[in-house]
C-alpha cells in the first residue's frame, strides 16, 4: 500500500525518550524501598502538548507504595522542542525478590502518545 501523506497542518502530539534521570534500568532496591522514577522526554511533535497531558501507568507491575496510589501524574503543557522531566511517584520495590517492570506512557487526555517508558 502506498504511504499516505500527512496533511500539512495536521497536529502531531509526540514525544521521544532522552534519558533516565534518577533510576537506571536494572537498578536493585532493597525489598520495600520507596522511590520515584523520572525520565527526561522531548516534545518532538509539531504542536504543544495540551495542559491535561499526563504520565500514565499502562502495563506491567505497578509497584504502588500504598493502596490507592495514583495511576497517572500531571505533566502539563510542553512546547515543541522542549525537554521536560516526567515522574512516576509513589513506587515501592516489591517484598519478594525478582524482576519487575512497570510501563508508562504520556497521554494527551484522549489517547497515549510517544514511546513507552519503563521502570525495571
């Protein structure tokens, strides 16, 4: 099938991963240790992210620090080309040793965008 050409003025909300900010992949925590995971991301779309942009848990092991821990966190507006740190709070290393992976994505309030971010 031929590739469809995007409309010249179609808004594309997108993000790209820049780096892990504070917890590297594969980091080992003591059982029950509470932590925050942060990623640096860049708005590589062609429009600003809307005010209601959120970082949202989408799959894997949530690793909540307490019952009722949030499943998403506010990010807000980010302009084209801007880099911003986004964070998943209220995380806690499980009490049983093993490999755990938590997957997160940005959402514009209607649908996820950009690549998945993970905490492993």
